[in-house]
C-alpha cells in the first residue's frame, strides 16, 4: 500500500511540474532571420517605400544618424517617404550575421548597406555603412522589424551610377 501511495504521489507531483519547453533549433532560427532580412531587401528593391514599410511592426523604431528616433510606423513612413520619393535613390543591403534569443521570439541581423542617388547638380553619390535590425517573431511565424538603425562608413562619396 505504501508503495502504491508513494507511486501515486510521485506521479501527481510529476504531472503538476511545469514542462520544460523545447527550445527551437538555433541554426534554423538564425537562418529564418537571414531569410527575412534578404526578403526585406528584395521587397524594398522592387517596391520602394511600400516594400520598406511592409517589414515593420506597428510599434517599430527607426534610428538614423543625426536625427531623432522615429517611434511608430507613421513616423517611420514620414521619415522614409521623402527619401524614397527621390527617383534616383536606390538602397541595397546584405545581412552578414544573425543572432536570436534562446526561445526564438526575438532576433537581430547585422549587415552592410549601400545607397546611391544623384545630387541636385546631377552628380552621382554613393554612401555605404553598417546596420542592425531587431526582429520580433509574429503569431504566424513570420518576422517583423521592431528596430532598425545604421551608421555610414564615412561621408557620401562621388560615384558612378
């Protein structure tokens, strides 16, 4: 009888103990972040401002050198709208590293970017730099940008466009 009671108590305790959640495969999460950033770059190259905006969470913050933070999707659109309105402007980037939280719900990508445009006098201008983008996993399994910021390598240089 004692053995049966001890067994029942052990099983009851085990049944009430919180299960240890299975952590996602870290390599797979990093790969999904790289894919999300690459898709973000492709959508922006194809659709300009609308491709840029589609990647952002409604609460996102953008940080640009020498400007205040742009909190919220409306502020991000207001900041980037005039940039993408320049028909000579082209922004490309390539993620080089990705990291994620242990539970796979938050991650960030690091990479390099290049922008090209023509100045008012018609001369080509090229700027390069580095960036960090922080991503939050959505209920549907996709990723949305919650923070984006970067810095230029140096002052924009004349370039062949």
